[in-house]
C-alpha cells in the first residue's frame, strides 16, 4: 500500500516539474514575441497617415 502511494507521489512530482518547465518556456517565448512586434509597431507608426 505504501509503495503505491510513493509511486503515485513520485509521478505527480515529476509531471508537475515538467509542466512547470513547459509553461515557463512558453511564457518566455510569448514575451519575446510581444517585445519584437511592439518594436515593429513603434518603428512603423510614422508611416501611418490619417
């Protein structure tokens, strides 16, 4: 019984770490893309004529 609980907790811990790493990577990627597109928008704003 205790061995089953130990294995379940181990699997949960590993999966939580993996999910955390994936979320951090995606978050950093989205931040970089937002900064790049923001820079492009600021650079191109002079070309807009109303």
